[in-house]
C-alpha cells in the first residue's frame, strides 16, 4: 500500500478533492483509488472498511455506478485527514 496515488488514480483524486463536487465519480474508481492508498477490507455484511492512518471509514457499495454527494464528502475527509493529496 502506498499513500501516493498512481498516475492512473490522479484523475479520480482530482475529482474527489474538487470541493465543487459537480464531477460524476464512479464507485469502481473510488474503491480502486482507496485500495491503492489505504487498507480496504470487504466485510461479511457487504460494507467496506477503509483504514488510512488512524482514520477509519465504512462504505456501502452504491446502488448506481456513481457515488453520492455524501460519500464524496466522507472520502474526501478521509483522504485529507490521511495526508493523501495532489503533490
């Protein structure tokens, strides 16, 4: 696990860190980025436990392909608190 996103994940990170929040961000992009920069475990109840440093976030896979606004805010907060950003 690396706290630095790969070039493949930079676009997703840019969308997540955009506080305007107008970009459509797909679940598969979010979970792929999180798997690179954090510890991600899928639990038996279908939730995803994401641990980045001392921060822990539980996520549900959305019903649609895009994540909702609240998930964007939650993931953005986790990334910012965990020190993940664009260099």
